[in-house]
């Protein structure tokens, strides 16, 4: 039987689980209006689209408030059908985040998840996690870092990703936007996986899977070979491995370009119809 994390949480229209340390009356009361949680005046929405992502301040108890990151999942199209036969994305994010912490992989602390009650009404879901103050998405560091710090940064990133793979953690969208980075004068760079509903737990991650999993990072071209050396902990990277990396990266770049063109074409069609 699959291990459940946290405590069961049942609200009038939603059900899910909550971390033991957040099972407090003031916090649970704030969750009762989960559908309006991102509509609060103090909420900061930094991603709108199929799913919404925002930060909101919620009461932990009468004397303390905490900043919470809320991801609202709103299945559309085929995803609504899939939701009838598989766990919702909010539950997947909750489970994966707890597993990450269990195996020692850094990720924002998972607070709770909520999904519509009833198997056939599983449409909207919410995943809540703690906000990591001062953390930025990985993409910001490609421009921010001075050249003198690149080797140390890539070494730390490679070590983190290698530990994920060794623990059987495969993020299906391991990209610059799904890794948060903070820097501490004593501990150096720290990395945190987010968008954890896209994580899969594998018994073994093959060499090909590892290489393909690295291509979404926006590492500048002149540092890609260095990154692979750091990841594989080798003085030299075998040519077939580097070739596999470059080919997959090129295919992925063309895929993103095609996707962008199709999106722009669709937008142009919509504008013409208005």
C-alpha cells in the first residue's frame, strides 16, 4: 500500500492532505476558501495560463503569518478525461515533493494539497508549498554570474542533478524555470526542484535517459562540455555521449521554435477574427 504523507484534510468541497506542522485552526480555516485564495488582495500572481501560480500570505496561528506559494491546476481538454483514471496533478506534486525530502533532495517544503471531492468531479486542484526567500529561477544565473564563478556554479548544479538521478528522481521538465537557486555565503549555491507534479520515480535511470534529461538547461554553449564533465565526474566525456547530448539539444531547440511559431500563428488568426 502506498505511503501517505501528512494528515487527511477534508473541506466542504475539497479533500487532500496537510503537513503535520500546518494542521492548525487558523491555517485550516484560511484553506476553506481555497477557490478564492489567489483572488485575495495581498496575493501576487506571477504566472497566468492553463494553471496559475502565485504567492499569498496566510495565518499560521494567531501570532504568525507565512508566505505560501500556491499552484492552481485547472485541467482542460484531454486532461479532464485523464483525471478520471489517474491521480490529479496537485496530489502528484504533493507526493513527489514529500518523496524528494525523504531521499534528501531539496525542494520547497510541501504544505498541503486539495482536490475536488469525488472521483468524477476532479477538475481543479491546489498545491501549497513554502516560499524560499531570495531564491531565483535557474535562468537568471546564466546572465548574472561573472565568468569566474561559472565553474563552481556548474559543479554545484551537476552534483545536485546527479544526486537526483542516483535517487531515481526523473523530472520530465528539468528546465531553467523548474529549478530554484539560492546562494549562501557559507553553504554556497543551493538548488530546489519545483513543478514536482512532473516528477517520476524510477528504479534505474539509464545513461540515455540521464543525457536526454539535461538538454533543457540553457547552459551557454561554451560551458556545456564542462557541465557534462562535472556531471559524469570525468576528465573527458566520451564522444558518443556528447554527440547524443548535442543532437537531442538541437532537436529540442527546433521543437521550441516550431511551438513558438504555431502559437504566434494561432494568435494572429484570433486577432484577424476579432
